[in-house]
C-alpha cells in the first residue's frame, strides 16, 4: 500500500516537474496537467525499457566521450516521448537536451524527498 502511494506521488510530482520544465524552456510545450501526467508515464516507460538498450548499443560512443553521450541518449528519449504524444512537443534537439537535464534534476530532487518521507523506521505522525 505504501509503495503504491509512493509511486503515485512520484508520478504526480514528476508530472508537475514536466510542467515546470515547459515553463522554463519555451521549446518544450505541454498542453495541460493531464498531458503532463501521460508524458511522465511515457517517459518512465521509455527510460525503463528503451534507454538501457540505447546505452548498450552506444557503449563505444559513451566510453569515447567519457559518458557525455548519455546526455544525447537522454535528449533522444525525451524527443521520442514528444514524438509519440500529441500534447507534448519539443522544438529541437537543444531544447530536448535542456529539457531532459532539467527533468532529470527535478527527478533527483523528487527521489530524495520521497526517500526521506518514506524511509523505513521513520516516526509516524499522530492523527489529530
């Protein structure tokens, strides 16, 4: 039950982060919060299934660039999500690169916050 709540909360927060990214970068456009929720879910699925395959296939380039090619992979996955969805648009590769970096940074902040909130052994608050 707690894991499901954590997953739903993470999904909602990542959706809000995607809306923030669209406000900060004019090249990333999202119609509304519902579209952001769908885009966050698609990005999660692509990051789970497609991104690892891309990392393995481009391992020589990643090693040659000392890992910097991973930014290109993240931007490509971000653009792929925009290509798959009607209400999520990315205007160029550079906007995808900036958007994916901002989205990843928000993802790190959200992960740390949820880890703090849902850590095992945390004291429970009394209900009023």
